[in-house]
C-alpha cells in the first residue's frame, strides 16, 4: 500500500528537478544562440531606458517622428561614448607600441629577478606572455569591436520595432492572460525598467566621478596619458568588479615602466584602488540605496557568468539581467524568497515582516 504522505514530497522533488533542468536548458539555449538572444537582451535594455522619452514625445508628436528623434538620440549617445573610449584606448596602445623595447626589457629583468628568488612560474609565464602578445591581444579586441557593427544594426531594428509595440503588447497581455500573470508581467516590466534607468544614471555618475579622480591622480603623480587613464577608468567602471580592477592594473604597469620604480608604481596602484574602493563601496551604495541593492556575491557571479555566456557584452549586461530577475521574482509570493535571498543582504525579509 502506497503511503499517501509521500505523494506530495515526490511531487515537490519532481517539480524541483524539472525546474533545475529547465534552467539548464535555458542557459544552454542562451549560450548556443548568443547571436540571437544577446541583441534581444540589449534591445530590451535600451527600450527600458528610452521608453519614457518616447512616451512623452508621442503624446505631442506623431509616433514615427517621436521614434526618429529617440533613435537619433540613441545614435548620438552611442557614437559619443564609443568615440571617447576608442580615443583613450588607442592612445594608450600607441604609447605602449612606441615604448615596446623598454617595456619588454623591464619585463625580462623582472622575470629574471623572480626566477632568481625561486619563483619558477615567472619563467614559464615569460614563454607565453610578452609585450607582443599583449599588443596583439589589444589589437584583436579592437578588431572584435569593429566586427560588432552587425550586432548593433540588429539591436537598432529590435529597438525600433519594440518602441512601436510597447502599448500594443501591454494591451495584449491584459487581454490574453489571467489577472495574476498579467500583473506580474506588467508591473514587473515597469519596475525593472525603472530600476534599469536608476542603475544607469547612478553608474554613469559614479563612472564620471571615478574617471575624473583617476585623471587627477595620474596628473598629480606625473603619470603620462592622464586623460586617457581617466577615460579608460570611466568606461570600465560600467563593468562591476572586473572593470575597476583592470582600470587600476594597466596604469600601474605603465607607471612601473615610466618611473622604473616599483615604489612609485605601488603608490599609484594604492591610490587608484583607494579611489575605486571609496566610490564603489561607500559612495555608490549610499547614493543608490536599497532600490538597486544586490548581494555582492551575486553581482560578481553574474558578471563572470554572463561574461562566459556572451563575452564583453555579457560582462556589462550581467548585473541588469540579475536586477530584472530579482525584480520579477519580487512580484509573486511564490518567488519572493528568491528576491529576498539574493537581494540586499541588510534588508529585512518582507515575508517575515508581513507574517
């Protein structure tokens, strides 16, 4: 005779296994079909950012004219950002190429010194890493950036179609779906879009502050290419954890080559890290408040995971995707625990307070 009490437990385990397999299947699809899903994710992110402008304009102007103005604004902002970033990185690459023999000599001396002190890995690294490899890597990254024109054209098409259909999709959701699913989708989308806009506003201001401070520190210390280091710090600050770390490592190695003193390079590294720590760990959380609070562990995990999934674009979009998932989970009681578990670690659980 079958124990009736074991039936609910077996059903719960089956649902859990099915959910895990569904998540794995979705991740596999996102990874294998990057060229399909990555432009869609980017387009949805852009639509969430610019929809308030489109909505206000189309109340005063014809919809197509409002759409043309919004697309012009997007294109201008995109080219302004990419032009500034390309200027900073290209100037740094040209400076490294011009000083290649001196930097290579410094690296060889450092590798020999480490080998003399028993650090054999330095010699193994020297066989695979040198300045030519670094320059080639930077040039390949630049080449990959140039090949993303098709990606952005597809994104632009999705943005145009999406902005034209926002109201239509909302009305269809209300008509075709039940009350609870429609509320979750519509309210979750609105809350996610609002959090996206706040995230980008705060991230932009913090990036400007970081870039200006790095520029000032580099200029005060006498480090060459101070404006370029500020621009690079500004751009990389949009990628949490990884970006700020890279933005401090590059100027440090350049300072080591320029000043030929590890003490000066260490001082530059320490000052830049203090700036990144103060702005990223003290100023930004107090500016954003609990609205964008996500567990630091989940932020780091999302950056690495989406970088593995979608490359450089995934590193940027990883945190917004996490914000969207947590926002939608907070819209329904059955998934509220996920938002509370992975969200602000200092916030009291809403379910517990409600109980």
